[in-house]
């Protein structure tokens, strides 16, 4: 740094040495202050310079006053701070001493500035590392995390380019693959997210670091000694026209000393790096990576490795939970194969309806807006909404007809016994006639007995046929219930001579179901699956973003009218997510493939039924119409 001296004193009086330049007052007033300036002037000249330039606020101007003979300098002395005050006609020794003091002062200022710059830079790096630590800990997406690690590593070392990769291991915990995530290059204007995997080999720079855990600090990639294990592949440069020179390849090691990845930094640039007009790399301004860079990247990659490990663990936990959810849904639906795929289809349709509603800005739900986390919450709720069926007896879940198969088997066996009993009684009558009347006389009565037997058998077979027909899950006609009661009043004698009814009270209850196949008691048992779902889901320690999963699933059978189950919630009490799920649930139940207790119905009829449900204040009208108009049901048509 050159110190400029401005004075009207003859320059011969000054020992001009080193970085000192003597200027006349005229030149100074013409050009103004530049760099460090020592103004050594008499009062009138100094006042002239101060009036022209705001020298009192110039940090690099030193004011030195040469007192004038016979003049009053008190005013100017009070007004300004002076570096030095010299008597009139100062001697050469005094001038020389003043100059040395100024030179020393400037040197100290310059050195202090350098120190402050270093401190500022280190403070900035420390602050940046702290900010990076905060950012790293808040990222859950591995690709976003990798991009940030690479970008910040380059920023802290002023690197022109770089790449980052994950090290993948086999079952024996041996590194077998490098999975690259990002390539960045300022000169080539690249920030590429990639999906490139290479086998781990000591021959490559990243592979060597992944296998050994050593940090490579290379001054020139084209001058790597042949005797080392690794080498730089110049073909990459040839294909892009780039020139790789300095390199820093550092492992990302977690707290268990496992190498999770490798950061490769390329071409450290000078702080004053100037880009070429051709937009190529200015190799002249590329410098070597320093030990400070190594220490800095070690600190950063240590943080990054732990964050990456946590992110990977979180992803593994999410995958584990996702697998658990899918396995749970599969287990539920295997108990009732006829409903296979129901939960997955309901989930697809409910989430699609939630997305569409989030985009809609009309109607009473205009303010509804679900983000990805909330959509995930809806998805899990929909997938697990029927999980409580695991607490319902399987025979009730799959009950296709009014009576269970084993109950019909008992009825058939009972009526077979009754038929055999009738045949036996008929034969006994014939035997008694033959014994009392003789064969010839008795045989004359046999046709009448045969006709009586045929009539009795026909009556019993009609009863059996009626019971079989009534057992179907169709609507029970009014007269058929009375006939069931009439049949129940008829008795037969068991093998011990005890009278027994043709059909029992339990069988009458089952056969007299007005619609469908389940009794009121069985319906309560099936409806209890909602409570079972809530109880089970409430046992899971859901994260903050999934806290409502149990409640959303709990309300999918509630009606706006308050007549739903299990809690008879009113419209305002039902969560919007539950209302959406209710629409999807009913639609799928209507249109799903044939089930033993019902036939699948066409889409048009299902839509008509959905609208009927809104008229009955069962479903939300706006949600239902959006479901229909946007054809939300197509989201699950290929499942």
C-alpha cells in the first residue's frame, strides 16, 4: 500500500523511501484523496483542502497541521482531530519523524484490516457452518440434503465444481456401489440431479476414498503420480471441454465411523477470481486446496453424515411403516377376499378428492387446502379405515346369506330326519295292518297310505324349498314372515320322543331379516369395526403430522343428519376428511365386483345413489358433486 504525502513543503525535505509518493497540493485538489494520504499543510492550505473534500470523514486521510507564524490556530485545533501538529518551518528531522510515524500508523492499519478481514471471514464461516447445521437438521429429503451439502461445501471452499455420492453396502457391510446424486459446475452452468451408479474401485478417486476413508488433496489432477492406486479419468474433461486441476475428495463419516458418502470438490478459485470472456475456466486463478479447507470440509461432512444417516433412518422407518400399513390392509382383506382392494381404492379416491378440493376456490370448502403431509395423513386414514374388522368374527364378515352354512346344514339334516320319520311311520302303519288284517286285506289300504305319504313328503319339501329361498339376502315379503311363524309352531319327535320345533328361534331371527343377510345383532358387531379401528389406531404413537389418523378413520360412517355410527356426530362435528372418505367408501361398496350378498351396480346407478344419500343428509352435497363432476372414481378404476 503506497502512502501519498501532500504538502507545500519542499519534497527535498522528506526522505522519500519505500511505498511513499509525494504529491503537490494542486494535484491533490484536482484528483481528490486516493488510498492512504498524509496532509501536511499550513492552516490556510489545510482549510482549503478540507472545504473541498469532506476529509473529516475520510478514514484513510491523516491530517497534520503546520502552524503558521503569527496566526491563531485555536479554532481549527478545536474543530478537527490531527495526527500531528508541527511548528512553523519544521526541521527535516521532525518531518522525517512525522513521516515514519505516518508510515508506521498506516502499516498497522493495513495489518489490522487484514486481521479483521480474516476474523470476519472466519466468523462468516463459523456462522455459515451453524446455519448449515440448522438447515441440514431440518431436511428429510435425501436428494435435497445431498444438494445442500455439495453446494455449501463449494461455497465454503470457493470451489468451481463438485460432485457427491452415497456409498452403498452389501449384506456383509462391504462398500459395493457409488450412487451419485448431484453434479455442480459453475463454469459449465450445471446443477444436475443424476441417477448414476458405479462400482466401488480404488482406481477412481471417489472409490479410493470410499474404501479407505482417506481424504485426497490433489494440486493437479493431470499430474497424479503413477505409483498411487487412484487415477483421474481425463475422458470426462475431454467430453465437456473442462479442465480439472485442484481436487479435494473427502469422505462423509458418521459417528460410528461408517463412510456414508463422498464429496468431491473441484478447482478452488482465488477470492478475486475473474471469469474469462470465453466463459471457460480461468486456470490461472485456480489454486490449491489448503489444510484449512480440509478441516472445514471435515467439520461440514461430519455434520452432514449424521444428518444423512438420520434422514436415511427416517426413510427406512417410513418404508417400514408403509410396509406395515400395506401388510395390515392385506391381512384385513384376506379375511374377506370378496372385498379385496377396497381399502386401497378408497384411499386413492379420497386423496384425489382432497387434492381437487384443495385446488377449488368456490363454495363452503373454498378455504380447504391440504399440503403433502396432510394428504399423507388422509391416505393412511383411508388405508386403515376398516382395520377394526380384525376384531369382527370372520363368519360375520363373509356372511353371504341369512343363515350361516352350518345352520343350513343342521336344518337340512333335521328335515331329512323328519322325512325319514314320516316314511317310518308310514311303514309301521302298513306293518300293523298286515299283522292285524293279513296281507290281502291290508294291501287294499296301501294306495291310500302311499298317497298320504306322498302328500306329507311334498309338504315337507315345500317347507325346505321355502326356507332355502328365504335364506337368500333378498327383501323378505310380508306374508313370508307369518309363514315362518307357522312353520315354527309345527313339531316333530326326536329319537328320544321329545317334541322339537321344525325351526328354532335363532333360525327364525336369521330368516326373518327384512333386507340383506345379517341380523341386528350381527350388524352391531360389524359396525363395531369402526370403534375397533379407532382403538387400534390410537395405540400407535403417530408423529405430529399424522395425529388425526385415528379420528379421521373414526368418522367415516357418520352422517350429516346425526344418524350415523358409532357416535351419531352432527355435521359440524365430522371432520372434512371423514366426509370425503365416506363418499369414496360408499361408491366403492356399490360398484365393487360381485359379492355373495349383492351384485355390482353400474357407475350411473352408483352416482344416482350417492345423490340420494346427499338428499337424505348422509353425505356432503358439495363433496359428492365434486366427486361426480371431476370423475374422482377414475383414480381407482385400474386398481
